[in-house]
């Protein structure tokens, strides 16, 4: 190479070598003065090199690369249909990447253009120049499979212009008895076993009813161009769904890695090249391919001014691939926002939401078997934002601790791990959810309503469809009634507060509203939206377009929802008139009647282990203005750190709560 391609001109300088390591390797160390050699004579060195070149040419006939490399290239050639020229070029590229001495020798060629690289390879490998150029073309087999691409930008050393599939690919190709998966190590891997069953994905059964037979027919008939796009928030179980589908279809499942063996993230370009290789190598196998975190390719533009993503930069290739890939692909993404030009090319697009409460309860019970009691399972599964992956990871951590903790501490540790993750994700923690449970002594008879709440519950139980608006002062039991009603209907409760639905992004609130109704519909849940006045203000007074669109979205969802929907508000005035007409019932919950207040006092004294209240307390209680069930709940919470010795102290605490309210001077009165 140094002689034929003129590399010796840069290597043999007037007074020394450009690379001493090459001189030693070629047996020219006697010209190295620092090693006691003779005085350097460039002309004499060139003459000696020509003689060595002539001898090497005679010996070169029949020379082959290492047997392991030859066998591995032959294996890839059979799978990807590589030509003889492709194999020779790939062998040389692996050698120049793996052998530092060969790299040093090719560096003597200097900075090369893409055309010069092709010319060098033609000379080194004794191949026709046209054949080499065709083998390195952008649409060549080597490029399409991702095995080897030629860097066509600017100039550079030969090794740097020959871009192999991965950084360790050349090393892997030198391995004895390597299979295809070994050669793709760090880029494509066999997926782990499925840990969930199809029943755990009952909330997307309509989508599965299409996806499963479609994928099965594709695998049986070896169909091409099959791609499913599954999106959802992190941790909803997208990867587990892919593994479950593969098990159900009795096929292999391979995953395109998003990070290398060292744990460093893999670029979108590299992932696409690994994807190409997998499509070529597994085309004859009954297999599915998973491309997780697809947003790395479709939405990876880092420019704040709308720069193009990797997929957009390779739009033509991506479109062709989505139409002709031999291995069906499950594209998984945390975001559903894709360029419309891409989204229309997927055979199926669907969202995998957080499972509804019944599904969550089943998953929590399965993942945390032996770690949580029934009460803890119920409390944890009631959290709408709790993704299956969070539960699985927390249970894994606690199980690894093993016998180091008693059962009670293990349960507490698991809940603490889940709680920390929820709060880090910006959700309410377990403690806040636990506080929302109904008290043991709850009874709707203690609510001062202008309708028979028990009769309403019986009617809804018969119809399983209703739209209720509960309004009245704070603490009068609106949200608690919704929880009680869900229990009576033996249905899960989905609670959404204004803070859960609002967003700083225009249009996001409307999506959250739609998502809440959709989740309730899929889960057969009672949907309770607290502080609904924030979304149903009269549109006549709206000053911004998004205020109108939020009301419109809420009205549209209410109209289409066939389940049980409860809206609660402290502010009835100012609600949109069209919204009010859409409610089947509007029930006012007001301050407690004296008889209700007295019965609540008696029951709370019993619950707290206090002596029964006397008649004097009944008279004091009757004089309290604006007393609500929420005041009793507040005082009971206070008793945990401020003990109540008797009923009189409890009434005093209730009076203090009432004194903080506006207009508290009026008496409770008798009705």
C-alpha cells in the first residue's frame, strides 16, 4: 500500500520516518538513529522499500484474512446477500479498524475524499474501481444493511471514512464461532421474557383484537411493510406489551438498543443502522422487532427553531422502510406527536394509557405478592398516575433486600419507594391519596342535601348512567359522596382535580379532560371532577379563546359519556348555562342540621373512645354556625397530635373551625 499508493512520500521524510512504529514492523528499525541505527538516508530507505515491495507482491498471492473474520463475513453474506466485492471490502474495513498498524499505514495516504477512498480500496483489494464505487454507494447492500457506510462529507483519513455498524463491530468480527446476535451485541438484543399476561391489557382489548390477528397473519405469510406505533406515558408497560404479544404469537422478539454496552446513549443515526442490520439478518426468522423510545428518531431535533429530526433528514429512506421492512416492527414512544407524513404510514397507531383501577389492582397484587396486605393493595391501586413499571421496580428492590427486613417494614419500604417516585414525577404521593379515603363512620344521612341521596344512589345503580352536579360550601361532603356512590355501585372511582387537568400549554387541558373521560369509560369508573367551576365558566364572560375551548371540550365529553359523572363545585353562580342543562341532577349540599350535627358528635365520641356527650354539648353544638362534616374530619385529624379528653373539648374544637369561616355569627338553626 505504501509503495503503490504513494503513502511512502508522507512516511519517508528527508531526515526521519513519519511513523517509527511502521518502520519497526517492516524491519527498517536499522534506520532509526535513536536505536543506534545508521544515519538516515531517505533515498536508500525508498530503495530498500521498493525491494521489500517486490518480494511482498510475490508472497501476497493466496494471502487471506484471519479464518474467524472470513467465516463471520461469509455468515453475514449468506444472510444479507453480500457480493464477493462486498465481502472483501467489509473484511478490509474490519481489519483497518481492528489493527492499529494497518491504520497507521493508511494514515500515510493523508486526508481523502470519498472518491479517493474508493480508489484506494480498488487498488489495495485489486478490484475494479466501478465495482468498489457501487459497493460503497448510498443504496448499496452494505449501506442498506448498516454494516458499512462511506462518510462522504469533506476529507479524512481512510479509517475514519469507513464507518462500521458499531464501535466494537470489528472486534466482534474477529471472534471465533460468533453468531449473528453476538455480532450485533450492544445494538440489537434478544428481548427478555414476558412478565404480564394479555389479561393485564384488557383496557386496550379493542386494539389487541386487531393487532394480534394482523401480526399473526403477517408472520405466517411473511408479509412486508408491517409497522405498529404504540405510544403512552413512561412506565405504562409498552415494552412488556411487546413481550406479551411475542409470547402470544410464539415468535422471537429482538430489541434495538438505545444504549451501548457501557450504558452510554446510542445516537439516532446508530440506532437506525442497527435497525437496518436487524431487518436484513432476521428476515428469514419468525420474529418481531421492537424499536423503543422511537421519539429519539422522530422527535430528536434539538433546535428551538424547528430543526429537522433524524427521521426527517432521512425521510425518503424511512418511508421506504415503513413500506418494505421484512420483519414486523413495534415502534414504542413516550410521545404520540409525530409528523403526519410518518404517522399515516403505520398500519396501527394507538395509545397505551395507564391501566384503569381494576387492572392496576390486579397488577399490584401480582407484582407485590407477599409484600402488601389487601388494604395497601387497594390504596396503591387507587392512584391513577401509578404506572406498572413503578410498582414492578419498587417490588424488585424490596425483594432484593429479602430477609433483612420484617414483613411490616418491607411493606412500608415498598410504599415509600412508590411514594418517592410518584412525587418525583410531579404526582401526588401516597399520603395524599390515603387521606382521601372515606371515614369508617361515613353515612350520607349526615349530609344536608336538598334531595334524597340514598334514593339517587339506588336510581343510578339501576341505570348505571348519570350526570350529577353537587354544589355547596366547602366541606359539606360533595367529594365524599362521590366516593361513597362509587362504593355502592361497586365501581372504581376516578378523581380529577383542577390541578390534574390544567396545563400551561394551550390545548393540553382539553386533552387532559378528554383523557379523563376516556379512562373512566375504559375502566367502567365513576368519574368525579372536583372544582369543576374552573372548566365550566359562562362562555359569555370569556376573554381568551382557550377559556371557551375548555368549556366546549368539557360539554362535548359530558354529552358523549354514558357512565356516571359527578361534578362538584363551591361556586354555582357563573357556571355556563349550557353546562347546567346537561346535568341530570343538581344537588345542593349545605351546612349540617342540628340533628345531623348531634348524631355525628355522638358517633365521633364513640370512635375516639370518649364518654357520650351530655345535653349541654348538644345546646352548644346547635349554636355553631356553618358546621360541616369536613369540620369533624379536621378535628379528628388534629386529635392525633392534640388529644381530645372529652366531648366538650371536641365541641370547642368544632367551634374554632366554624369561627374561621365568613358569616359564622349566625346560628345553625332548626329545620
